[in-house]
């Protein structure tokens, strides 16, 4: 029996530290995904605070305001019955992580930290974030009290894990993890994951768009299933320009971009 699912990815023009504007743009992407009857929505890396916050990642307010934006998104009525995957910084055991946060119907399902940081070329993620080194391991993360009052949860899992639905399995990569020789998507696919999503903040470079398309296509040729890619677009206040290229590929074919 064939199983059909509608998946949504997006390019967002986010700005560093523009929490109100970023929240509105994320909300609009959720509304558009809902109008398209999507059951899953993927956004770019660190879309809540903006990727180029630089040393603002040393400030506690950056994390607090990110949680406040997430609270508004969780309460968004258009997010009902749709798994939402957003990017934000999270502080866990006094270490800052670049994370994906999955929520559905008012509940946070998983916080997934980035495992491989970008520290080459113009990237300096190791200056602000720790990498998650515990493979296939989750821990309890204690939610801020105002988030717990919304979700009814005291703790949620944080770590290297996937989302098991009733009829499929979804896994996540974050930007640089896809470009490394030991990409996570191969291990996830061998473990039964059918849908793999990558929230990225990948800057413009000559012929880099072609490389993204080739990597996404070759990933689904190799492992089958579906691969989604989301990216930022425009300048977020730092030196970099992001050129978008949201992509959905299935079994070696580019389905949409």
C-alpha cells in the first residue's frame, strides 16, 4: 500500500538578534506549510535568533529570547497536527549547543544538538558552541519554567536521536554534518530512517549551489528515501550572503527546489 506525505522546507531571510521579525517569518512559513497540507515543516539553521549572532552567543539573553520565540511558535494554532523543526541555540550543562527543536501539538519531542561544527573558511562555530559527541545517546533537558507551563513537560530528551512515527521514521542533520566524509545520513538510513532533513545556513560561493544539489541527489541515490534541505537567504547582519536553495529529493530525483 502506497503511503503519501507532504513535506515542507523553506528559505527564510532571517536577521541576527531580530527575534520579533524572525518569529513572524517562521510563523508565516508554518502557515504556508499548513495551507499546503504539510505534515512536517523544516526551517534553516539557528533561524530563531539568526545565524550571525557572533559573540551574542555568549549572552544569556540570546538563549532566553530564543526560548520566548519558541513559546510563541508552540502556541501557534497553525502548527497543530504538523511536526515543526526549528533551529535555535540551547544551553545544556553550561555548554552551548546549536540545536534543532522538534515540537508537535504543544509538546517538544526532541532537542537535537549539532555533532560536527563548521570551523573552516569563514566559519567559527567552535568559538561559541560545543559539538555533541555522544552518538546515539540522549539525556534529560530541564525546560525553562515558562516553557514547561505551556507544554506540561518538565524535561525533554536532548541528544543524538530520531523521530519514530506510526508509519515512518525521520532523522536530522545540521548543515556541516552533510558535507563531511562521515555524514550521519548513511547510518540513519541503515537504521531504517526514511526521511532525513537538514536545516542549514550555507553561504553563497561560486558553484556551491551545484554542489548542494549534487550532494542531496547522490545521498538519495545511495540510500533511497527522502532528503530535505533548508537554507537561509540574504544577509543576516554578518559578512556572509546566503543564497537559499531549499531542496527536496527522493530516490535520486530532485522533486522540488
